[in-house]
C-alpha cells in the first residue's frame, strides 16, 4: 500500500520513466507486447474499482450528451478528415491512414486514469470509454468502407467485440467487488491511483517497439512522425478544451478534451491486415509520447480551462 501511494504521488514521472524505458530497452518492449490485452483489462479494472458504479454510470440525463460526443468524435471527425484527404488526393498515404484511423478509434482505455492525473473527474471519461467502445462497430465501419485497401471489415468487428467484452468484464467485476466492500478510504483511493499509474507505465512498454529501430535506422522519419503525433494528440485537446471553456461547459470538460486527443488506435493492430498495420507501427509508438506526457504538460492548461468555464456568462 505504501509503495502504491508513492507511485500515486509521482505518477507523472512514472509515466515518463515508462517512455524512456520503452525507447532504451527494445527487448523489454517485445517481452511486454504479448501481454497488452491483459494489461488493458487490469487497467480498466483498477479504474472502475476506484470510480465505483454510481459515479461511472451517472444520471440518465448525461446519456444524450455522452452519445453526442461519441458520434462527433468517432463518426463526424474521421469522415471530415477522410473527405479532406480525398479532396487533396492523399487518401491512400500513410499519414492519411494514421489520422483517419486515429479519429475513428474509441477512447483510450486509460482515459479515466489520465483524467485523474490532470486533476479532473474520471467518471465522465469512463462513460465515454464504455459507450464509445460499444458503438465502435457502428461508427468505424462507414469510415473504413470509404478507405482504400483495408481488408475484411469482419476482422474489425471481431476485434471490437473482443475489446468490448474485455471492458464489460473488467468493469462488471470491479463494480461487483465495490458492491461487496465498504467505501474506500482516502489512503485506499491513493493506492488505487498508484496502481493505475503503475499499470499504465508497464502498458506503454508494449506499444513502443518500433521507436528504437527507427531511431537507429531513420531518425528524420522518426522526427516527422513524432511531430505529427504531437499535433494529433495535443492539438484536439487544446481546441476542444478551449471551445468548452468558452461555452462555460465545465462538467466533463477534462474528459471530453482528453478523449478528443487520446484514442485507442492500437486496437486496429489486431483488426486490420499486417500489410496495413505495418504502416502504423511507428506512428502508434510516437503517439504514446504526447499521450503519456499529457499529465506533465497540460494540468496548468486544464486548470485555466476550468477557471474560464467558471466565469458567469451574460444572460441574453
């Protein structure tokens, strides 16, 4: 318990350590990669256990808003990006593939944990994660149908169903355990936060396997993909956070802005043909870097969003 609370106090730097190890120790990343499904399930279990069913499910009144956010993020946004790429004649390029699939992906499995680390409420993030993953077979297929050379959509449906079963099973187990136990104390909540940070640190190792070879063989290409990853991750967070703050929409601001830029694009590694996913490996590895640096780089900005959203708006 004391070790986990220590991890919670230094969670941001623990995530940075995971990035450094992922780059410096490629053999370790290859050893962790086969355990990614189990690590995702463990991360979801810890997050759901920390939040509890009442906070996670929320009031039924939040469902329309959550659904609207999911449809904008996972359907409208990727179709808009794909339409722009088609208009520019670059729809079959690796960059277009990476950006469209990123927009079409469900929320990152660790988004509730990230929400905690930037000082927000993790419950709205968990609601978006559950609903976004449940709707992914419906939202992603129209996008994939319009993209060239992505293979059999049945493979995507099977992968999405496996991910949905993982999320449902881990969440149900955690909620069932919370029903049998008393409310956690502050020290126990801190220990759960530390456990979440520790699992995320191990998880990132399995997603960084393409970084070290690129750093050795083609550093300029690595820098280009890294710049794209930072823009695709941090840019949407800044835009959505600023938009919500200007509208005074403080409730769920952290979760919505975080998920705008943090998506589970790694899902497509098991859903698409190897010749397609090979083009994505370096981008996915680079994408972990801004994702895991978000708790270190953006907490002050999210506090500014909160402060701006709290300013009373004039009645019109």
